[in-house]
């Protein structure tokens, strides 16, 4: 097993070869039918007992005071350490959202005296976990804290290798590094290489080996919170000395959100079926409404965001349909008419000259936004809806801009491609849709931050763009669509296919560091708003971890 710091499994081991390039504006029709989702009709017959959910909610509320007491009862000199370790447990078990105020107060108070508190601490797990917690919540704890684990020769102590839990915690902490945290680069290499051996040599308990392998696939920092919770509950249950009350709380909480998810998917699959696009469109599009609901949990996994997940999923489907139409089926003139119509939010003059399928696409998109409007306007959140619509228009236009680049008669430069590709990948409109689902934020402030295209937000879009290009390269080439990021890079810099994959993997790593760095610098924006960008990237890591899991969900 080789540690995978980000999705790249689709191209490992390929021999180097130079790719000959030619430009194609879009894939020729007809297009091969994409595989149907096995989940679209699966949940129609699943029963969700609302009374069971009421019981779960009451049991959770009964346990919350006890868990709050566990978190806040630590007093004295070691309270920061104990509370930090407890916060890590709450985050990993998917419970932290219940105690946001307590966590913020604990970290704010603790950070003021953090150097004094950890001065004599030499336990690798404790230091790494405290570091992970503070950085996760936006506190710029210095990475110099890890120098205590080095020999005089500058290398990490060999004795650390025997501490599997400490090494795993060091590995997780290293993923929160910035461009100047050079010691964390060394820590990541040191921990990654040794964790592979620890997981495979049979010296660790089996549940710990599984936990290590999960982390090597996707680190906790870049994984979806609900997936982390599922994995960590299983791991924690097998840990010697685990707290039974905390474990019960985590299981009850997950059972509640699981039932909510089922309820939401039933609603969404019925909504999608009622749109009846299956009988109205050629089979070029991705019918993955259930999968898109799954990705909506990247931003909103908590129970209180049930309506937000539904809205986000509908927006995802509107995003996918315009993307598939432009990328997989429409002629250039059809793309131009569809995008012009979306900019006007009304059919353009050319729409009537095109096939009926284009009108179906246009109507589906407008209907999806009308569904969101029905939910948001009565709540006085029209501003969020309008701002999301504007971001959607910008995303739609980027599809036309990309088609124009492909039509230009030569492969565009990598810089030209990325300028358009960052919008076309849809990260910004995903964030806009996430903000649309939040009723407890300053909407003007949140959307102004998004529109500013800060370095933080730009980094999130770049990462998703790179991941998509890596995972989708083979599919793009099979379809004859060669004006992709990897091909633009190869053409511009004269590198081989093997080399370009290596370069893109480096760009992912470097941009992750930039995003971490900008997160720590951005102190005037609420954490919940910033998390929308992280959530977008996390869904990218999950979706593209073993190939193009958005287009071909069966790869997962």
C-alpha cells in the first residue's frame, strides 16, 4: 500500500508518452449512454419512521448535558490539553456541532497560554492532536512545537515509529501545514512512509490498522465530516478504555442523521422523477440525484440543515445538467444559445431554432431555482437566492468560454485554461448554494467575500479543478475532448503524460498548503462561511479518490 495524500490512483504506473493534440469544440454526437445510477429508485420503498426520530432526538438531548460536563469540567493546569483531546473526539465522532460555543470559548482561552501549557509535553499524540484542533478552528499554533521530536541531526526520532497512534496523529496534523511549515513537510513524509509499514506488518490491532489505512487514503482534514464520523465510531468502539456514554451519544446522533438523509433522498428522488427528463432528453447526462445528495452532506451533515441539503442537491443537479449538455452533447451553437438564455434568464431568439431537448434543459434549470425560491423567499432570504443565481450564470458562461477556447484552432495555454476552468468546475457556485442554505449568517458579508475571489476561495476552486482533471483525463481522451488541463500543460511545457500527472499532484499539494495558510490569515469571516470552501474541496477529494466517482459512482 502506498499513501495517497490526494486522489491519483487512476494513473499510477503508466509509462511516459507524449500526447499528440488536436482541438475539438465538443464531443461528436451521438454519445454513449452513461451508466444509470443504481440508487435513483432504491430509496422509494424505504420506510422512515418519524416517531423513531423523535425518540432519538429526546435521547440525544438527555445526554448532551453530561457530555458538555465532560468537556468543560477540566480545571487547572492541564485543562487545555484535556479539553483539546476531548474536542478532537467530538469532531471525529461527528458531535462537535452540539457544543460550538463551549469549544470556541475553550480554544480562545487556551490559545492565549498555549506555549506555557505544552512547554513540558513530550507525548507525540497529545502534541499532534492539540495542534490539529487549534489549526482546524483557525488558531495559528506554531509548527515549531514538533521540533522537540527531532534528533540533533535534524531528523525525526526513530523511537517515534513504535508509537502507532502518535504517528497517525502526526500524519493528520501535517495535513494542516502551510507553505512555510517546512517541518510539517518532513513530518508528512516521515509519518506516511512508516504508517504504511505499521498498517501492514501485523503489529497493530486490526481496528487501528484499518484506521491508518483510511487515513492514508484521505486524511481527516480533507475528508467529509460524515465519513470521518462513520469510520471513527467503528474505530472508537474497539478502543480499550473508550467512554460508553460518548460512544452511545455518537451512535444515537448518527442514527438520527441517517434517518434524516433517507427522508431527504426519498423527497429528492420523487422530485427528480417528477421532472421526467429521462423521457425528454437523450441519455448523455448523469442521473445521479442520490449521489449529489451525498455530496451535499459535505457542507451540511448536521440535522438542522435538512432543508439546506435538499436545496443544495437541486442546485447540484442544475449544475450537472448544464455541464453535461455543454461538455458531452450540445453543438457549439446550442451551447451558445443555452448560455445566452441563462444570462437573460429567458429564452434567447435562437432557442426556437434548436432541438427541443435544449428547451427541456433550460426549463429544468429554471424549475430548480423556482423550487429554491419557494423555500427561501417566505423566509426573507431572497438576497441569497439572487446572489446564487448570479454565481450560477457566471458558472454557465464559463462553459461557453471553455467551448470558445476549444474552437480557437489551437490548444489554449494552461493559464488561459485555468482562468476559465476555475469557474467551470463549479466550486464557486457550490459555495454560493451552500451559503444560500444558511439562515444564521450575514448574507451580504458572506456573498461579498465569495465575490471578492479571495486567494482562499481561488485555492479551493483550483484544487477541485486539478482533482477533476486528474480523475477525468482518460474519460476525456476517450471522448475526443483534448482541450483539458493536462493536455494544455503538456502542450505548453513539453512534458510527458507521466510527468504531467506528477506535476498536477504537486500542484494539489501546494495549493492545499496555500488554502490552509489563507484560512489562518482570514480572521474577519465567520468559520461557518470559510468551511463552505473546505467542504467543496473535501467533496472533491472523496469524489475523485478512486477515479471519476461523480460520473461513474460505481468506482466507489
